[in-house]
C-alpha cells in the first residue's frame, strides 16, 4: 500500500506532536533498515522518526478496517510498541518498513474484528438460550423455591404440570430432556410449564408471597 508520507501523517491526530518531538536530524534521511537497527539499539529518536513517517498510514488503515477512532489509536500504539520491542521482526529484504507496519496493522485489526464477532455471537446465543429456556421466569421460580414456598404451592398443579416443572426447574432438565422422560412432545411440555407457572404464581400471590409481574 502506498500513501504519501506527509498527507498520511496529517490523518493521524498525534502525528504533528511527534513529528517535531524527539526526531533528530540524523534520522530524517535514514533508510528503513538503518532506522530499525537504531530502534534495536533503543534509540527513541529512531522510533520517533519511524512514527513520523508511518503513523498516518497505520492509523488510516486501522480506522478504515475498524471504523472506530479510539480503537484505531490503540492499534497504532500496539504496532509501534511491537516495533520497539521486536525490531528484529522487520526484514528489509522482504519490503519497506511501511508495508511491514501495515501488515501488522491489518493482522491486529482482523483479530479485533474476529473477537468482536465471536463476542456478539456468544451474547446472541446466550440471549436466545435464555429466551427459549424461559430463563427469567425460571430464575424467579427457583429463587422462590429457595425461600421455601414453591414446593408447598405445587399441590395446586395437575400431575402433568407438576411433573414438567419439577423436571425442568428442580431437576435441571432441558425442555427436550423433560419431554423425553415424560414421553410427551416437547411442545406439550413447554405448554404445561407455562400454564403451570402462571397457576403457581397466582397461588403464591394469594398466599402473600411477592412475585414479579408477568
């Protein structure tokens, strides 16, 4: 990827500050290889010159991939910290320092995107499982059971409702597992649980136990 050094640096919000800070005249004409050798010798001015030349391009690519200013800034920091800590990773025979840094930027940005996608999928899966499993109502019933009221109120339920609720909420079975044990269709078991929980809730309210609204 080729980008004009001056215009690319101007795209990076911190470029102006670092362009004029700690950049010694010795390095302004130095080759990429010479810069990286000096970075390997812990010359901060060499890193500052590498930053001056390439930070704008690094930031621009990260911003384009992530569409997020703050995260793009983080990628810039990570890429140049890695250059400072591991300068030996750069091989001048394989390309320019800019192409090396942009490859690092691309790889790190893709990692961030993949992490975000995996997190969203995990959250969506958990939300779906909670919704399908009646999570909120089930948690509420379980909390009430710990208070010692639910089992007494279970006597108002018919045998089918009681068996389904006991397996699903007190026995820890999934709807499918409860249906298999009862020899019933999963839809039938879900319906019995919904109806039974409503009856159970009404019974508990009548007994003076505070429960959440429907």
